[in-house]
């Protein structure tokens, strides 16, 4: 009997938890919907109610101009630039808005501002169900609301020059997202849910204290370009592997000590100004299977050794190795006949080494341009 009562109690508690959760969700939804759109207001009437002028369909928009683009009486794009007065919540009544750009401006929500600066993106953003492009820059934004994952049409999310510290896990719900770009922010980690972005083509995280990549990044098979520049605390990109569509990887000015792996469509690899001590056997997994010419840049590292597996990168055309610690090359490199440019300047080769290397290359690959 005691066991029966225990199970009964657990059941009641579970039901109560579900009820409370639903009430919280309902309350939250109610709060989110508290935007007075009025009755039969046109898009023009909505923007005319803003406390600052919004130019409509300007012939030549200026960089500092706040303007909207209208088609058939419906505003589908609006850019709000350098406004000292706040953005009213009625903006979320623009049901046909597909593009929203906010630059050095803030929303009218005094409870979520400090010294007139926007710290949070209002949850009412989810009312913009047709929004495809969202760009936010030069604001005091420190977080995105969880409801950001409820924008079903969003394809381009660009955030720069903000205090953003993390991305919510719900970012992984943006199944139609194609471009994700974050720069000049305070992000140190990316959520594992980023691996759910099955249509993402371009990922850019630059000028941040990013420390590591989520292992799920290799799940995004649609990725074509990855840019991770100027992240001085990033030491490894080994989790970037087996991405069949990736053709450009830019990881300059970080602290990376290893190579990516198994990227069969890679054309351009930029890894200058890192902490590479060697090009190990992973280099051999980066050959372009479509037989397209490749450009690899490893300037300004600490490379002392190149593994013989470099011979498998038979489509390599340009190889940049300036300002490293090389004092010898693998014999295999002399048989890479598709190589047209090789920069070996500012390494540890003696004058005799340079003459010897130049002679060998002239015999095995006379068309090669070698820079010592």
C-alpha cells in the first residue's frame, strides 16, 4: 500500500509540474504578445508613429540613414541607424518585415536598459514571423532571448560590436538559417545545439575570446565556409572534420596548434599567424577530390616539420610557408608537379640550402616559383 501511495504522490506532483509549466509558458506568451498594434493600421502609419523619421524607398540610402523599403504598401525591410530616441515596440506589428537592421540604436524597454543602452533583444521579436535577415551592431547587447529559436524564416543572423556572452541553446532550432556571423563579441563557447543547423552554409566567429568549438560542428554537412579569425584563445580546430561541402576555412590570427581533417572540397585554407609547430599527417587528408587547385597559407607560425603525407594533396597549387622555423623539406614535396608557388622566405635555411633547394625544384618542377 505504501508503494501505491508513493506512486500516486509522484503522479500528482508530475501533473502539478506540468500545469505550472504550462501556466508559465502561457504567461510568457501573454507577455510577449503585449504589443498594441491597433486596428487596421497600415505599415506607413506604424512607421510614421516612430519618434524619429523613417525614409521610405530612398533612391540612394546613406550609411547613416534610417529607412524602410516598401512594396505594395507593405514594409519588407527597415534599417535603424544611430537613433538617440528608442525604437517603439510597435515595430513588431510590421507583419511583412523580412529584414531588420539595428545599428547603434535601442528599444523602448526601460526595464532592460542601462544608461539608455539596449542589453536584451525584446522577446516580441517572435511576432516577426516572416523575418529572414536580422543584423544587430554597436549596441550593449549581452544576450539573445530563448525565443530567437522561434523565428522559422530566419536565414541570416549577423551580430557585431556587442557584449554578447553566449548564444542560447535554442539557436539550434533555426533550421532555415544559412548564415551565422558574430564578431567583436564576448563569446567564449558555442552551444552544442549549433550542430542542428542543417542548412547553415557560412559560419563566422571573429574577434572574440572563443576558446573551443563544439564537437557537433562536424554534423553541419552543409557548411561551405568557416571564418574564425582573431580569436586568440582558440587553440584547436581538430573538431572541424568530415565536412563534405566546405571549400574555404579561414583561421588566421588565432593560437591554433593543429590541422582540420578530411575536407574533400577544400580549396582555400588560411592559417597564418597561429602556433603550428608542424604540418602533421593530417595534411594528407585535405586533398580536393574534385581535382581543383588549392591554396594553403601557413605564414607566421612555428613550423619545423612537414609530414611526407603532404604528397597526397596532389591538387595543391600555392603553398605559403614564410616566417616559420623550417630547415628541411620532405622529399615528397619535390614531386608535387601541380605546385606553382612556394614561399619559404624567413625560415632557417642557409644560403647553401636555398641554392640546393632551388636546383632540385628546377629539375623536378621547372614552372614552380619559389620565394626564399
